[in-house]
């Protein structure tokens, strides 16, 4: 056991696994601290268990260990959020937070792997240019990113090639590709694998959108459609979103980057090790290591001049706040999440939604980002509309059935018998602008089992959020009618959930240390050698899933670490496109 390490990584999930792999391959001696288990593939060999994973949240943190509280505004009392689906039959919403253990959120994710659009990196400017400065949301802290799509494009490609993504590119080198997304930003290479097998419910959806003059494309997924780098293709078991993969077809760092880092001999991974605080030099300006508690309850200090926080964005923030890192008041600010606007239909065709992966389907970008049509609701930014065809097992179907039908008795039995195998779902991911009134801080009352404050979220849905869901719902309804849906229903534009595993923005990157938390490489302005990498760095949030951008930022941060003296980044100057 070493006394001091070249780097300490906190959290071995989506970003942490990648950074560990890059640093250890370069010869750095790295200590990784993971509060969950260090999983082996044998842990997941029997995993088609909806009760264990969907209902009881076997691989997610429990509220008794990692409480999070929520309130809609500062005049309300915060309450502890439930983190599992709860007792069968309850209407209590599921508050999703990522899995814990090696692989983190990539253990349970549905594997939708989108690059952000070019306009998503300059959202504030794009809105002002189209609608005028006066149209910008009053009181919003919306800003442009300090980097562009062109800056991040090489790192997006690394995610696709090294982690393994399937899909069909729409724009390679500025040339549109047949069968791809015609609205794609340009890229250098196609995906390394073709799309996964298409789910049966997606066929009528694609036909309907084409009849409406829209442009469906197969979703890019971090799932093997064929053998790739020694991992097999997806077997379409139907237990994907919310479940670990029993054949290693899902791209999770637990089967990609973490084993590669271990193979170097330079990684020491301590599982079930919970970091309690970040330690700094007496003047607070440089990091010195961390204090953690192990599975036996023993407390340890470990030392390094480079500490990389790669836990979930909210946990990164909690650690910084507990450690007194927030001199500019920006840590925890600019909270953003997604509103999904779930829309469910019953189709004439048999869709067998229990078969195949969650996103073995298509999407349209006709209404995405800056392409949002002119509208009477004042919606300034659009979203993709995504077809969902698989991974709907019976218990989840129960929670997603028509709300006008009784969930017990003969009516329930007949509905499930006649309608379940015909269900089809759509969702969007509408923009949630950042505001000063949406933030994360430490709860003054609720504490975890180690006596540390829980994280508190202050957030409510704004009018623009609700109007965005309503607008996208109009388009979904047109598609459902075109498919001949016999019945359909949509979630409220102001849903009860406020956490989603898509929570970002709370340790924003920027050039000005007065208005941001990190530089573009993730180094915290306030503390040299401390990095906070992941979705917390996002400056604005479009309609795409965050994980591919999280992983692209991880590759960028690792490159910056290795280019710096002693693994410490010397400059916060941004890259130039």
C-alpha cells in the first residue's frame, strides 16, 4: 500500500473509469475510491429480475445511505426523496439516481449515446440571434460554453471507438449519409458498429413519421450490435434499462475502462470506501488528498496533489460543500435536469414491448434544439422525439398503464391481457434553463449515517419547461394518431420528479473564476490540483442524454492531466476550435 499517489479518483463510474484507464496506461499510480462494490461479471449472471433491479433498486444507492432532500422553493420545507420504485401500487414517483459500484451510472443506463449539437454549446447566443435578447428567460443564468462542438468532436469520437457505440452517422466530413440523421453535426468517422436490431414497435413509428414528412433515424447506442473488442453482441433479453448486462454487450466502464486500468498494475481500487472530505493545504489553495471511511467503519487519510472527483454531479457538489470549497458561491448553482414528457400509446399492431433493448428504436430531430418551430407557447429550444420499443417488463408496464384504468380487479387484468403487448412509448428531453433559484446545497436538518448533511435540491418546473413538454406533446400526438393508436396518454408537463439521473450544471465550467467552478479541463478554480469532472460542468442543457458528453469531457480532462506537470494542469486557457 503506497503512502502517496500520483492521483486519487473518487468514483469509478462513467467518467472515473475512463480517467483511471488513461492515467494508469501513462504510468501514473492511481488510487480509486468507490463507495459501492467492485463488481465482477459473475455478480450479474442472473439478472433478469424485475423485482430486484427495477422495483427494489439493487444497484442504486438507498435513501438510508445517501439521502437527498427536495423543495420547490426556499419558503418550503424540504423532504427526503425516495430512490426506488417503492411499494407496488403506490403513486409515489421514482427519483432516479445513478447506480453505485464500478461502472456507476453506466451499469443501469439505457445506453442512448448522443453527441450534443453545435448550437447546444452556444445556446444563449443562438436564442438571442433568433428571438432577440428580450426573449431570453428573465432571471436565467443561461450562458454559452467556453468550448465548442469542434473542440469536443475528437473526444466524442474516442468515446464511440474506445467504449464501443453502434449507430449510423448522418454527416461524415460534411457529406450527408443515407439512412443517417440529416440534422447530425459533422464528424470524422462513422460509428464502429451498425445499429442494433430494430424493435417491432418501432416499425409503425418510423412509417408514421415518414408519412408526416419527418426524418427518423436509428438511435446511436452504447450497445454492441456485433462482437466488439472481445465483448459479444446484444442478445435482446429485454432487461437493459435499469439492469446490469449479463453478457457485457452494454458499454459500461465496469467492462471497458476499469479492467483496462487494472491490467496496467498501476490502479489500486478500494471498493466500499466512502469519501468524507477533501483535504487541502493550510491556505486552502492546493489539494492534499482525501479522508474516507471503509466498509469496516475505519477512517483513513490518503495523500495526493491531484484529486479527481468523478462521482455523480450531485455527489461531487456535496463533497465540495462539506469540504468548505465554495468561496465564490457557485458550487451547487445552475442546477438543470430533464423533463421527459412520457407519451404512451396502444397500437393495433403487436409490439411485444418486453423484447429487446430499451432504445432498439428510432428518433427524429426535426424539432430539436435551435430547430424548434415557431410556436404560440414561447418555447425557445427544442428536443428530439424518441421512440421506445423494448425493455417494458410487466411491473414497469403496470406503473405506465393508462391512468384512467383501475390498477386492480378484473378491469386491470383485462387491460393488461389485451393492451400490454400493444404498448408503445415516446419521450422527449426538454431544456431546463438554469436559474439562481434552482440549486443544490447542504440540508440543515437531514444527515446521513456518518453525521454529514444530506444534499438539498431547490427546484421547480418553470412555465417554459411545462410549455416545452406541451409543445412536444402536440407532435407526439400527431405521430400517435398517424400510427392509428387506439388510446394514448401523456405525463403531466409538471411531473412530480425533480431528479432524473440526467442532473447537471452544478459545478459549471468557465473562464471567469468568479462565475464558474472549474476550467474546461475540470480543475476547480479555487483549489489547485482538485478536479470535478462530469455533467456538473455543463453550462447549458439541450435535449440529448448527457453520458456521451460526460465521457468526452473525461477524455479531455485526462489529456489535460497528462499534459500538465506532475498531473496538475497549469493553464485554464480554453482550446480554440
